[in-house]
């Protein structure tokens, strides 16, 4: 078994903010000779962690497949000091592969008892927002402007490893180590992409309104929110109800289509209301006794409403607010936007992404 230890210089700006105890976090990635642990082996495990103000990087490389057990033991021994795993697609592949391999050797694995953070799942959830063609690691790296020297895929490296295990070529060894090293070290550069996910999961905690105004034509409400975090890449998206969202540095900008006019709020229990044709609205029956009988009619579903003149936008899903319509059977549901409710509206849009 070959063990490599490095102390790379990496940014830490987002890292301590993301984790309660940064020194309990272990980044890792594996390289294998196939997709199934039942008929394949792990030949390389790399991991990264932060201790006493310094990054530490270790790799465990098998010189032949007979080294698989020593590699597993060495990695598990190191992993026992941590409680959180960070990886890219590790839930579906890396962790499952290592646990299966450990079981084959009757070797206890600490991985199942650790918190797992899969960066791929976070990226995949917001792929459309980020405008990604796919969610491959190299695609996300390119989106963030992360440079990669390695040119090989994991599949390409299987043949390279098989040749290395026969020849012990230093050049091939470096190709194997480089691919795994960049997979792991680049995860630190990937962490800022989680800021987009953060503001969709907790917008009211991370954002605050800085400017709300109508455009000149009165057809859109612009909302500018200040973010506690800086977004690594400007992103624009159009989501439900044709709302445009722009992430730019430490701001989230909304352009919400609106209408200024009069809409109707329909009371649900129309049998308890009377309609006043002369006033064009309904009142509760306890008040109707003060109105002349000639000026009132029993309310129906279509006439049991009150009219409100205000600024309205189409209602997002799960937005709890009074619903306004143009008519009782109209499909479009609107909500009233005020200076206070506009921020809540924007947060609901983010939470739906």
C-alpha cells in the first residue's frame, strides 16, 4: 500500500460557516475497478480534513488488489475521528461500495454512523436554476470556473490502474493520484454552490429586503434582497408565474409580474351572506338586518364577495394569504402585495425552487 500525505493550501471562507464543527468533517472520494463491490475492488481512497488551522490530505493506493484490505483498514481508522462525511455522489456509490467491501472482509465500517452530505444531491435539486446541462462533477467545476489538470474519467483510470499494478510506473501512479486528488480538493471550491441551496431552504434567515419598487409601466414589482452570503456565479432564472430571479454577488433580485386594479375576495360560506346589488358587495347576515329588504338579495357563490383595489400578483403554491379572483370560477388566483407581504412572497418563490 502506498500512502501519500499533503498539506494543501485551500480557501476556507465558506467552509467554517457551513459546518458546526469543521474539524469533524471528512471529505473523501474513492476509485474502483468497477461499479459493484461484489465483483470489483477499491484501489484508491483519498480524503481531506481541517485541523488546527491547516488542511490535511491523505491518499491510500493499492499496489495490487491484494492491498484492498489494508487500504480499507487505514481509511476506516482515520475516519473514526470524524462525524460528518462530504462527498459527490457518495450516498449512491462510494459509501455503499466501501460498506459492502468491508462486510466481505468482516471489517467494521464507521461510515454508516456518520452524517452524510452529498454535494451531488444539492446540485441536482437546483440544476435548472443553475442552468447546468448535467450534474457531472466536471460540469459543476466548469460552471464555477474551477481549473482541472486531470483529463481522465474514472472509467479511463481502470485500465491505467491495471497497467500500473503490473509495471509500478511512476507516471501512471501520478495520473491515478492526480484524478483522485482533484476530485477531492475541488470539493472545497464546490462548496460555494451550496449558497444557492441555502437561500432556497432558509430565505428569511439569510435574506433581507433592501428595495421594493414598481417599474414605470406598473406591470412588474421589483424586489431587491440583500444576502448574507456571496454567490460565486451570477445566475438568472424564470420560475413559476413568470417570476424572474437574478442571483448576483450578495443580492437576489426579483421581477414579479403584477396588476393594479380591483379584484374580488369570495367568502366561502355564501349562505350566511346577503348581496347588495347597489353596492356590489356582500355582507354577513348579522349586518343585513339593517339594510332594507328591497336593497338586498341572498348571496350566491358568484355574488358572495367584497371588492379590493390594490396591487396583485399570481398566487404561488403554499403561499398562505387571502385569494382574490376576477370571478368566482376564474382559474387564476391572486394575492395582494404590500410592502410587508412582498418579502414573504419572494421567500415563498425561493422555497419552491
